[in-house]
C-alpha cells in the first residue's frame, strides 16, 4: 500500500508540473527572414556582432540565400558577417 501511495503522489506531481510548465518546444517559431540561414528575425535592421552597426539585432556568420536586405554580405560571396 505504501508503494501505491508513493506512486500515486509521483503521478500527481508529474501531472501538476506538466500543466504548470509552458510548452516551449511546441511554440511556433518567430517569423524568419527567408534570405538568411540560420534564421534571422524580421526587424528594422540586423548587424554583424562586433561590427560598427547600431542593431537592434546582431548576428554572427550567416549564409545569404536571397536578397541581402540587412547588408551583411558586403563582398557578395553568399556569406555574411565573415
């Protein structure tokens, strides 16, 4: 009987945790700019981290696969922030 009570308490605790924990893994991703891999958010401007830009968002190296709206690929070789 002691085992059944302990098991029942564990199930109740796990269920309560599942209800109280937000479902981060199933949340919809934010909208991404289709020209950049990895995903860059659609915002007013994105600049290279460590550069002279004023943001509001900064990124490291990215692949540019479409129009370079953020001007990250200055030499036009398909790699931004190199």
